[in-house]
């Protein structure tokens, strides 16, 4: 159990206990509010001062091999021993790849060791029970591994764990981190108390759907349109400018779309980061690693692309 790579050998009971432990950590952090000297948690909304260093990892989709490579490259155990260093995952841990459960268990193991500076945001694949879609095979994977007990593990333990994940993170003065995209907000009154509105997305299904499912598009004649995905919307440049202006941030960092490791939209104000390679052989994988000084200088002298690392 001390070796995080031993997740391949976890029994169903060990898996259940680990998920329940992390769900409890999330719930405790939400109740306490302040997580550390630089961070606070309020339900679905995380808010941090600029950390000394930041690593952001995109969609993993059961790609345990790429996850291990990234963690080895950043030397995560040493990196996370400094609580002002932050590691954030953008969601979509399951489906597509062969090792969805192992990815989740590995990440939960890290969270149990470093609860105050490692965070997992929720992806749309962690909300199937809220927004069903066709390509969801994680419960079937659990059944193959654990038989009939797999469905019980999913329904009674993993769904509450998924529901405990936060959905949006703001790093003051730097960026907004989400899985999918920015909700279509055209009423300025929303932003007068936006942190409160974002703290309880579970009770606002329309808003949660957009955070998990929206994608940026280069619109010139509209702010948004319905998505071809069947869930969520496409949001244009004006929506991005509106959010960044009202939150006093510079950049949106999101996942949700396979790409060549990363891509940009909306005059480089929206960065898509994708970190899954094995299930997506036609695409590339990457992660972001950036320091406090570099975040503060962003848009002045530095280009965010300098801090993206391919895997």
C-alpha cells in the first residue's frame, strides 16, 4: 500500500477505502474553507493565490503510462513536499484507456499524501450519472475486474467520490481552470457574486453542464451556439473576455478536446491541455509547468507555450 504503483494489486476493499478516504478529505476541506496559506475550497469552487510553482495535467482517460511519465518528470513527491507548489488535474480520468481504475487510485494515493496542494477537478466523464452519454465504459471495466461487486463499488463509492470533486479553480490574477469551458453568462449581475454562484454547481445543473461540456470556437458573429456534442455549448471570444475581465485573470486553461498536446483559442486567452496518449495515437500529450514569477510576467514578457512539456 505504501508503493503507489501497487494500485494494480488493490482489492475491491482497498479501493473502496481509498475512495471513501478521499471523499472525506474533499468534504472536510469544503467545510473548513481554508486549505492552506494560499488556498480555499468552497464546494465546487477552488480559489488560490499564485503558488510558487504550478503543474497542470489535462485529460488522462485511463492512460496510466503517460501519467507515470509526467509524475516522474516533475518528481512529484519532492515537488509536493513544498505546500506552496500546486498540482492540478483537469478531469476525465476514466474511459477510453485500459487503466481507468488505476489512474484514479494512483491520483487518490497522491491526494491522501498531499491533500493541501494536489487537486482533481471534475470532468464530464466523472459526471455520467448527471449527464449520460454513449461512450462511458468505466462501470463495465469495474465489473470485469470485480464481478458483480464492481457495480456496487461504482454506485455506492465512486459516484459520491466523483460528486465530491470541485469543478472550477481560480488562481488570483493568473487563470481560470476548468475541464470543459466557460459558461455563457451575459448578465453582469452574475459576476457581482460569482464565487458564491460557482460554489454550488451541483444544484445548478445547467451551469454545471456548461463547465464540464463547453468548448471554445472562433465566432465572429455570435457569442455562442449549441454544441454538436449534444451537451454543452460552443462559446466565443466575447464570453472569454467577459469572464477574464470580471475575474481579473489572464488565461483559461481547460481540457476536454484531444489535440497535439495543447492548442490555443481566442487570441491565446484559452489554452486546451491534453495529457492522454495511449488511447489517442493520432494526438500528442503534454502538461504545463510554470513558476510564480513566470505567471506574474505572463502577457508582459513571456509566452505560455514556453512552459508546456510534451510527453
